[in-house]
C-alpha cells in the first residue's frame, strides 16, 4: 500500500526518491540510496531486501537487473513484494508480485521510475512520471511535486499517513533527507519541511567539506 518515485538529474548528478503510504513510518522501511542507485522494497515490505540490493549493486555497479535478481532470490513470498532498482545511468529494473493489490505496477520515464500498489486509480503512476519529466528546479522539489500529482490523480485507497524524501548529491552527501512519520497530510507537511530545509542545505554541505569556513549555527538557522 505504497507509491514511490525515483528520479535523477543528469545536470547536477543528483539522485533521489520520494515515497508515501497509508501506514506510519514509511521512511524506516521503504527505500535505500547509495552512489549511483536507488533501491525500493515495498508492498508487503521486507526492509532487509534493501541491503541485499545495495550489496549486489556494489559487487556489480551498473547492473540493475543483477541487483533485482539478488533481491528476488532472497525474498520470501516474492508474490507479495514490489521491488525496484533505479540507477543513475541506464535503465531501471522492477518487479511487482502477483498478490500486490491493484491498481499496481511500475512506469518508467526518461529519468524516473514510479512504483505503486493499492492505488486509487490507474492514473497515479502516469501522473507522477509526467510531472517529474516535465518539471524543473531542484530534484527534491520535482520529486515532491510529482508525488503530489500522483496524490491528486488518485493517491492510495486509504488516507496517507507518512512520507520520506531523500536526495544524494556530490561527495556522497545527502542534499535532502526528510521524513514525516505520522501526519494527517504527510505530503503537505513534507512541503513545509523542504521549504525550511533547502535554504540551509548549502551551509550544512560546507560544514561537511570545509568546516573552517562554515557558517555558525545562528547564521544557518537565520537563513
């Protein structure tokens, strides 16, 4: 009972994902990211499959199908699993089990991958892909706008309760890593968090790579 979107920005080299669901704390279970790849394990989620997908990717970088194969082979009751491997370069790979609740499946864009199950309409995933591929601005904002488009197109059959948004940038630093674990409107709350965070993100990057020239805590919070 989840819908998610992975996306990449060839111009900046950023890679990220967003996910929302009708249960609590989705960020603790669905989605993992490492340089070059996003991994999804959702539907009746087994979070352990995220680590298996990442390990397979690290052994064979660039092989999305190989990472998906490792996750499929490690899965118990594969028919309940929805899995995705989205690389920074090349085609993604995905699996939707036969017991996943409809509307369900995947859609691939030029620079994005949408997954969903237990959706309100069949328009949710196309709406996310169209919004992302036609959007502009920071990758994090495009991901949020796109999943809001999916929400407007049908969302899930049950009210959303949680969401997670992660973007990995240069130097293996996360540009965005936000979670809403429980809210009546988690995507609206995510929008508030992102609006507060983005003006401060650059300062925290400087703290990591050049702490001698980093702004003070007061300067960061007043941005």
